[in-house]
C-alpha cells in the first residue's frame, strides 16, 4: 500500500522549496522572468489553417507591494513598476511554471505588510510635476526648447529631492 508521504508528493516543473526559501516580501525589488507563449494562426502555402507557437521571455522588474498566503501552494505576490510614466501592477502566483525565475534585486526595510499607499504616493508626485509644468505655461513637448527642457528638469529635481528627504525622515 502507498503511504501518506508518497501520496502528498506532487510532480511539478517548479523548484517549490527554492521559491519558498526566497522569502519574497513587501518592500523587495524583484526581477521576474516570465515565459510567454504566443500562438499565431495563419494559412500556410497549402492554404490550410496552421498554428505556430512562439515562446519568449518577458522581464518585469518592480517593487513588491503585497504578498498573500505566505509560502502555501496558492501564494501570490504583487509587483508594481512604472513604465513610461504609467504605474503597472502584475500579480504572480509564486509556484507557477510560467515564471522562469525570480531574482531579488534589493531588500528594503518597510513597516507595513501591504504597501498599497505607494499607488497614491506616485500619483501625487505626478500631479506635483504637472502643477510645476503648468506654471511655466508650456503647451506640449514639441514646443519646448532644449533650454526650457533643462529648466523643467531642474525644477522637477528640486521638487522630488525634498519629497525623498521627507520620506527618509518618516522612515527613520
């Protein structure tokens, strides 16, 4: 007869103990490499419908804002990144075979388990930058001369620098 220990073994292509040992938690900056499978339908030379399968790797790097269910089989983690000025969040299952690898780039000390407030903080920074641009009476990016672009960059750097020091003081 089979014993209980043999029945509980699950065959999976994922290195489950390795991923559990990673200890992904809120505040970590992670690089997740995903395997994306694209199916393309088209007609071949013989005019029959053919499906071609193309796989590629997609790298998503960002801040882990939440983890759910620890290291259980249904564990999930949410990663937030800013791409082209737009906040993008992806929720990944920890043990999915579609994830090729998870690499922790940086560990940060945070005081919360869920960092959802980062969403609002990023939106405020964007609004602050837009407010500064409105004061210069700029209409669009095409009308900005290189000298004006430098001035805008200096103003934005001055606005961001006090915000960074304030957040550092709050964390301390």
